[in-house]
C-alpha cells in the first residue's frame, strides 16, 4: 500500500468484474520492496521444495515484462538466503531477428525443469502462455508461484484458475505468497471496515466456494 501497488476502491478488471481492490505489481519497484518480495518468493519456493510439492528444478522463468525483475531477484535470494542455485530466464514480447535472435533470454530451458513466477492472475491466460512458451523451448514446467492469489472462480462460476493450471502441470504445484483471504484478515486487523465489507461482498460473489 505504501507504494500504491495495492489499492482499494472500485476497479473494472479485464474479466469485466468490478473489484474492490487492485494489485499493480509494476509499482513494486523500490529496493526495499524488491528485497521483501524476492525474500517472500524465495521462501515460498524453498518451502515448496522442502515439502517435495515441487521437485528440484533448474530454471526460474519470469514472463515479460513484470516477471523479469521478480525472477532475477528471486533467483538471487534463493542463492543468498537458501543456498539454492538455479538459473533464470525470460522471454521477449517481440522476437528479435538479429544478434542472437529468438524469443528467450537467459539460461536455456531445454531439457530443464522450470518454475514460473507471476505477479497475480485472474483468468490465468498469461501463465498458460508462459507454460506453452517453456514447452515450445523444450522445458518442463513443474511449478508456478504467484505473489497474490485472487482466489476467484472462473467465468463458469465453478472452476478456479489455480485448479485449471494444476490440471496442466500437476496437483499442488501452484503456490502464492498471499491470498485474497490474507488481505481480508489484514484489513480486519487494521480496522478498515468499509474495505473489508466490500471485499466480503466481492468474495461472496466471485470467491472460491
Ligand atoms: C550449499 O550447497 C552446496 C551444493 O549443494 C553444498 O555443497 C554446500 O555445502 C552448501 N553450503 C552451505 C553453507 O550449506
């Protein structure tokens, strides 16, 4: 909230839903915040490895653009804080036709186990595209870690985005640092009653049942 990456109000999302909160990870762009965020990503990944939910992997993939700083700083934190050594990679939004060419930058994902980092997903379209990109380049996606899970049902009103992704990459392999419910607990602690009420109404309408 201090950098307005999290805002409360009334926001129309790409899905058409009118949300009482909005998360803009592009504003998580100061040294202290990146330090906190990369630590949180690294801890989430390290816990997922310890519990064997995710197998030992080789590459963190951060889809362009917002995933790039997150994957690079998370790879750094995994090494400095957990002694876990992985490479990182990202894609270009537009393929380059000169120099080294191609769409991918960073370590090769070919024949590698890959974890994708994301900020927040609603429909999961961007993550599905990232899974496809990694596959096309010969990698296997063994996990997805997002900063915030909005915990919403899909357009059909039943399925969850997380469940749909787990159908693709394996049960129990999608993780998040924070969930919508964590935000609600935090609002309650802060005594932000109006915001909490709007969140509750949104949750009743679109939250996972
Ligand atoms: C860090 O990991 C390497 C490779 O797995 C291991 O050889 C080394 O002992 C570890 N260092 C510490 C401080 O745990």
